[in-house]
């Protein structure tokens, strides 16, 4: 197939599916269509067809995809029964986990049920010692009846994760090979194939998530391909990974665990690219959606990665540090702090007169009171609507039915009356308390680096991000806010900008010493060869994750080719450690693992101009700032040509940027809206 | 107090979240700079902000059993420095008989000043990796008095008017086994209070004298939140007695008695009738007992109530001096965690009659400590150290959890693969014990089993386990959990070991430990047949 230069991105969330189609000249069509939770592919197919037809184009070269399908399958446990084979005596490792619970005081805590039922966690008599010596080969004859019974009960996908297999996977491989030979139609994931690292719970949990998702993601990708075909827009699909980079659909089918949490990664990486383009050294990416707000440090155009994440864990500014709860995946993911404050967050007044925003959310259903879908409790979006920050006409044009009177009633009954305020005052209070909640996430990520927020640039996106960005910046002393083009659907933009990427991780676990360097170089070269075979022509990055001996937190240090001297790596590690943690201990440095990535960069398409231009639906509307109503001018982004003073509303199809009094708005040549005060 | 007017609502709400943000930031700053896994991975620390008179206005991340720690430490600091700390000072203490809890917990406090006026204190307490004494890590149950437990630090300046006090560093380094780690973690604590005082000063600069009023409002809010909860609790007097089986030295049970008086103006806990202090070091300071009371109330409230001096003003704790819940000098207190557990379970037992729809039955009773230490043939020392726990008591609305830490010690386990890699042991099982949960309409959590074989020629086994005579209680007709058991298997012979013991073991010896299981709730006959069938299918209940 010859390349048309047309590319399509689709980011599927629980409520909306965001689609962008763009041609080689940078003309684009962006759409926000309702998601179809019963059949996500249907919403995508419809959106993609419409976007391409509005662009006047046939099928694109590829469909770049971020999806919550995998995450939802885990949260709802809608996948099929999955099996686990593990070492005799350890079938409950998956259920016991690391013991910690997310909130110490929660007597009503319900542990997320393991993805594999206890009766399908099968034990095999075998043993490998910590040093790798096989003490007992697996007794497969003894295992057979239990496996056959599980298959008879409908188990179609198995994880195999044996104790100490990180030191020597031969027993694990033997079990997997036997399993496939005995039941050729089973899909089988071995723990060490994803992650060859010590830590039986994390490795087993990651393998189980992968095994659980295989039937889910394979079925979904099959349906998506068929849907694209039937909409007459067949395209190869690439899926975003949690650790960044796009993975061809066939690779995602093999190891679906890599494409969990793909939407947030795409958004944060897009913000990082904007920081790079604008030459911003210290930025914080701020993404406010329907249920949560996320913050992520962007340091000289780069985001940080953590070595582990959880699906379905409780959300708070501290939860990523405190851990506990959810389903653990030990794979790199973008390091975000998240708080339970989004547009749909519920607002209430407690028994002692405190105003609480979130973390409970009205979700997609019933949604905010103003959507008129049965929600009676007020949300942050209801407050913003009452304040005039959201456009009733704009929301209606986007297909949302809006009932402003429901928002006012809900706020009156549940906030204004208990606090002795008017409805408008209550709405202002809610807006500001939401800002304070989100400020905690911003402070958490900067304090971790030993920095103050003031002096950072806020890059705001997500459906509600640009509504709150300026007032949030005011509350933390930030004076510059960047709202990228298509900020309301920036994750979809991030897909367009993402490289095709594969990476490998190998444990090292040895001291950083000059006599160990040749072995490290051999390992890295071997990994380079392996990633290049999977992605011919790609550029390669080599990273060593290092830590002081005895410490659990590693730092990723990029290493050049050829390998520098151990002393210069040590100096670089100590410098970075001092920068991150404020000190460098006088302890030995250990190389924990090696990571090698191969990336084929995306075509450098800039978002030049929307293929269809529009004017704002209203010239001005009543908005409330600092206790006073006034008539606020409303413009479309495409109409803004010169520097304008707030108050001002900039309505786009997917979001509104609120420019309060004392703030100025102007556009840069890349189409970013830059707010300053 | 009622608040009205947008400005006063916003002033209050903004201050409330800013204080939370400062406390978060102090915790992050501490974790960021600390070195030892005790702080970074076990999260054994708490942060707080106080008024100039020592009253605590807000806590950041806090261990439940630290909730009452800071007020007593602030009293001791202000007693030692009656004029208050001066600008640039940082003070520390760890002496349980002068504001501390047990010796590994070092408290660090610094004052915030704004325009030469004191506006408050930032305080951090963190468990240090070592503090000297006869046993590494400093929490052995069989110490007989405080002098065996390590270095005692009364309230002292570690920084005076911005200048480090070298004598404190020299004394601390000379007395601990890990001088660099302990000193680094103390620097992390100082970095954390420095950040806290800087933020507090910024708040004061923005608000001027309004800050003090605002902070009083925050205290009033904490008190009102608790009183609103207590208002829903039936007033009355509720009593209960629970016991710890053994203090590590004297072979007799240690009763904990509590009388709880619930009223609309507050709640009172009276521990009269509890055991006198004991020879083994499981005794608590009154601040630890208070912490356990606050933690129990906070958990039973079922809401995210801020624990500050306003909250505490509605809670009264009376613990007889010289008892195991308020030890007198020079009793050992290193291993007091276990009594904290028992205090909470005694309170739950008492309040189960007041709050039958909320209070859970008793769980495994605490973390089992199994430590094996010794020397390898090549002269290297080893120390295998693990905690085993995980059985919750049944709740009035749900089964007890299987394999989850509890409130009093919400910590992470150590991976089997790391233990086998680093220590001369082989672990043969780490699993739930089928059918072990206390019977009931809702069953107790399953016991957890851990089987450890020693691969080194020799080792000293130190056992610290709980509930091996007194079973975890059930409630409302639910059966008790099973008691814990520890077996030594040598040459095919099984020998049962006591709950707390120190003994020599050798290569090939196997320690088979099973924790207690959780008590049940409600009549077993009322159990939902579907739940019972599910348990049977899952191998969690015995087949009929």
C-alpha cells in the first residue's frame, strides 16, 4: 500500500472517544464522539469514518490508538477465567500480595479480588534455588489432572510464574512448553518473558494481568479491524504503551500488559513535546478530566518514568508514594501524581461545615446534575456552568444536553444553603476548593524533586484543564500557562506525535565497578541487536537504572555508545541523585537493570489549521469573577490574532479556556495559547 | 460556630487545604531524602504542624499509632525550652520518659517565625534504622529495662540559631550501629521540618494575624467533626478485657482492661484494671496508649476526620501510672507495638455493643516476627527478618480479609525471592490456611502460614508471635479465630514452640509458623449458602 500521508488518532475514554485525522500538509479534523462502552470499536469506527470524510480523505496510513479497554476489563473483571501455575506452597502469593492496604483506617476495605480464582491457581512440585540451580524439575504428570480440569471449566489463558525463575527460567519454560503441547489452543504467558526480575509477587501479578488481557485485547482488536473494514476505512492499528511509544497491534496482542493506561501516557508525552518546542526548562503537565486531575513533571522536555504502576488503586496526592491496593504491574509507566478532583467530582458539605470536593465522582452516568441524566448531587462542572465558564450553547452543539437549572438547584440544596451562601457564591467556593485539591498534586510532584512550584510553567489540558488552569496557577504562584491546540483532546494529539517504539528490560543486579563494565557492554549490545531486529532502522537509546545499595529507588541514567568509564557513570549517577534527592550517600552503587529502547520517530506533522473553521457560537456571555458578574467576550481559538486582556473566554469544540481578569492571552506561532499575568 | 459569607468560607477552606498540602510536602521531603527502608518502604514516620503553644493543628501522613505522639513531644520540648525554640533552632528527642515513645523514634521540631514573631512548629517523628542497645534495630521484647534499649536523647538542640551542634552528631554516631544511615535520615527529618516551617511562615506572611484565628478555626473544625460522629453513637459505658499471652520474660498473661464512656460532649477511655507494667519490654508510654485510642476512634468513625488538638480535646484517656499502658521509668518499652494492638482490640470489643454494625471481630493480633541471625562459615553475619500477618476479623457486613495488613501495622512484607537471595534460608510455603477462619454469618480472615528452613550451619531464632493461647474473639455469635502455632521440625520430629522465644537452631531445621486467624461475626447458621459454596469451591472452607 502506498503511503497517503493521512494519519488518524483515536483516544477512547469511558465517556468520549477523541478522533483526529490529519493530512500531510497539517490540515486536520478533530472530533469528540460519545464512547460506546458495550462496543468501543463501534464509536471509533463511526468517528474515524466521519473525520476522514470531513477531511475529504480515504483510509489513512495507520490508526494510532489509545484505549481503556484493557483497564476496564480489569476494573470490571469482565475477562474470561484465567489460570496460574506456580510453585508448590505459593499459590496465594497473588492474593496476599505485599499486604499493605491503601487507607490504614478503612475497616470496610475490600481487597480487589485476584484476577485468577484460587481454584485456578495450580501448584506444581518443582524448585529452583535463588542462585539458579534447579533443585527439582517440574512434576508435570502430577500437574496434568488439575490443568485438564481447569481447561474443562473454560480457562483459555494461563500465566506460568515459578519461584526464583528470574535466576533460571528453565523450569518455567518447561512447564509452558508442556502446557502448549498438551492444550495447543491455550495462550500462555511466562512471568520471565515480561520481566526477569526478583520479586515473586510483582512478576506473578504482571504475568497474570497479561494472561488475563490476552483474550480481551485479541477479541477487541479483531472487532476493531472488522469495524474499520465495514466502515470502508481499513487501516493497520498501532497501540500506545504505558511506557510511551506505539506498538503494532500484533505485538500488543502478544503482550497486552504493555498497553494498559495508554491514554495518560500519550497526553503527558504531548505536553513534554510542547515544552521541548517552546524551550521550557521547568514545566508541570496538568491534565484535568472527568474524575481526576493528574500532574507530571516535565524537566527540560522530558517526563519521568516509574518502574511500577497499579490499575484501580485509590487516588490521592500521596498514593503513589504510599502504595497499596489495585492490581500491580511492574513495568515502566509515566510518573504522575493524581488527585480525585475532576469535572465530575461530587461536592458536599460535611457535618462540621467543611466543603469537600471529590474524590467520589458522578462518573459518566449519571454525570453532573446539569446533564439532566438523573444526577442530583452537584459537581465541579455544575459550579463552572453556574459561573458562566462553560458555554451552554457550545456543550449543546457538542451533543450534550444541558440543564443549567439543575446545576443551580443541586448547588443551592447541597452547598449554598448549608454554608449560608448564594448559589453563585457557592459555585465560586467550589471552583476554588477544586483548585486547592489540584494544587496538592502539583506540589507533590515538584516537592519530590526538591523544587518550588513558582517559576514553573503549567501546561494545561484535558476537558476541564483549561477551565481551571489560570485560577489554579494563581493559587500556587505560577505566572505562565500554556494551553496547547486541541487541549481538550491532547492525548489524541500525543498519539500523532508518538514514535513507534519497542524496548527491552533485563535485570543486572551487580555493583558498578570497572571490572564489570565489559559484561555490561556485552549485555547492552545483545539487547540492542534484539530491539533492532524487531524494529529495523530504528534509533537506539540505552539506559541503566542504578541505585545506592540498600535503596529501593532507582535513577535512570542514559549511557552513550561506546560505554563511558565506570567512574564517569558513577559521577553522573551521584550528580543526578543529588539533584533529585538533595544528597548523595557514600555507599556502593548498584546497576539494578538495563533498558534498551528502539524508536522510529513519527512524521513531523504540525497541526497547521483545522480543515473546517468556525466562529464562536456567542459573542459574549455572562461570567462571574471575584464576586461580580460581567459580560465576557467569547472568541474561538482561530479568531485570536493579537494579545488580549482577560476576562475572556476562548471556546473550542472540546474545551473552554478561562482567562480571568489580570491575565493576558496570546497565541504563539505553533498555535499554543499562552496565558501570562 | 457557623461560618457565613464567601470570604470566610474561602479563607477557612484555603487554609485547610494549604495545611494539608504542607503536611504532604513534609512527608514527601522526608521520603525523598531518607536512606533507610524503614522510612521509605515501611513508612514508619509522621509529620505535623503545631501552634506556638504546642497544640497540634494538622497531621500529614501519619502512622495510626503515632497519632498521639506529637502533642507529648511538644510538651517536652516546651518544658525543656520554656521560652520556645528560637529562630534557626532545631530540637530533637527520643526519650520515652521525656516526650518520646520508644528509642528508635526520633522526634525533630523546628519553629516557624514571621517578622520575628513565632507562628508555629513543624514536627517530624521517624523510626531510625538503629539506636544502639543490646539488639540491632532496637525493638527486642526481652529487654528488662530502658538502659538495655539504646541511646536516650532528652530534648536537645541539634541546631542552634542556624549552627549545627557538633556534640549531638558525635554522640549519636558513636552509639548506633549504622551511623551514616541514621545521620542521613536525621538530616532528612531536618530537611522536612525546614520545609514545613518555611511554608508555615509563608502562610503567616500572606495572612498576618489572621493565621492564628484561622488555625483556631481548624481546631474547632476537628472537634466539631468528632462530636458530630459521637452524637450518632449511643451514649453509655462499655467495658471489655483482652489479653496478650506473654511479655517475653514472665510466663503469664497480660490483661488489658478498658472502660469506654461515650457521651455527646466527648469520649473517655479508662484503663484501670489493666496489668501492672511487666518485666519484658512490651510496656507502652501513655502517648502510645493515647495514639491507640485516637486511632480506634478515627477508624470507627468511618470518615476522614482530621486528628488535631480540637479532635483530641473531645477524647480523654486515663491510664494508671506504672501499668503496661502507662509505664514508669525504667521499664523497657522497645516492643510496645503489641500492646497497641491489644488496646485497639479491647476498645473494639467494648464498643461492639455500642456500634454493632461497625465493629469488626478480632484479627490475627499483630505481626509475627521470625528472625534468624548468625554467622556464616566465612565470617559474614546474616539476619533473616520477616513479619507474617494477614487475617482480619469478620466485619458485621463482610468476611474478614485474607492476606492484608491491618491498621496498627500497615506495612509491606519482604519478597520470598529477596530473602532467599540475601539470607541463608529456603522458604517452603507462604500461603493461606484453608478452613481456618472463625465461623460466622461472616467468617474471619484465613490464617497465614510461612515455612522457613535454615541453610546456614547455625543460627539464633528469635520468635515474637501473638494470640497463641487467647484466641481472637468473635462477635454477635460468631466463633473465635484459631490460635497461632509455631513448630520446630528437626529430623522429622515436630516440636511446638512458645509464642515468644529465643533458641539456637541448625542447618536443616524448619520453622513452620501459622498466624492466628480472624474471629467470625454473627451466627454461623445465617451464612449465605452462596458464600459458603464459593469458599468451598475456592478451598477456603472445608468441604462438608
